[in-house]
C-alpha cells in the first residue's frame, strides 16, 4: 500500500512539474527585434502566476496583454501594484508575439513619468 502511495505522489509531482515547465514558454514565441508601444494603463500590475502581467490600451483602442518578469524580479525593478495609476500613459519596450493577430508583448522595460522599470535589464536592446 505504501509503495502505491509513493508512486502516486511521485506521479502527481512530476505531472505538476511538467505543467509548470510547459506554461513557462520563455522567449521562443516572440519576435527577435524589440519594439515599443505606448498606451494607457487598463489594469493594475498583477504579480500572481509565474509572471507579472498588466494591460494597456493603445491610441487605436487596441488592448495589449503585457507580460512582465516573474513577481520577485518585477518588484525588484520597482514595479509593484499601485505604482502606476490606472489610466496613466506608459511605454512598453519588449518583444511582440510572433503571431501578429495577438496583441501581446513580453516586456523588458516599462516607462512611466520618465522612470524606467527594467524588468529584464540584460535583454534591453
């Protein structure tokens, strides 16, 4: 009985680990070159999950999903919930999703009111 329990527990742990690894997609789905978009903050910085997120709306009314760094790294860059007020104008520098139908940007820098929040400083080009 104990062996079955250990096998089951090990299988569950490996299953969760595999799911986590699959969810963490890295930079492979992004364009190679970096670009910038400017818009107004639609949702506050959310640090739940494997990466922080937020949404902005560009001047054409398109909502962009913005993926930040993992929570600790985003916070260490000074970007925390409430730092940027809702409706504020921000500029996002990063790598856009390779699928041009998706309005998603994996961010290396968020700029608000002249201050840079470099969530991936080593990737800024």
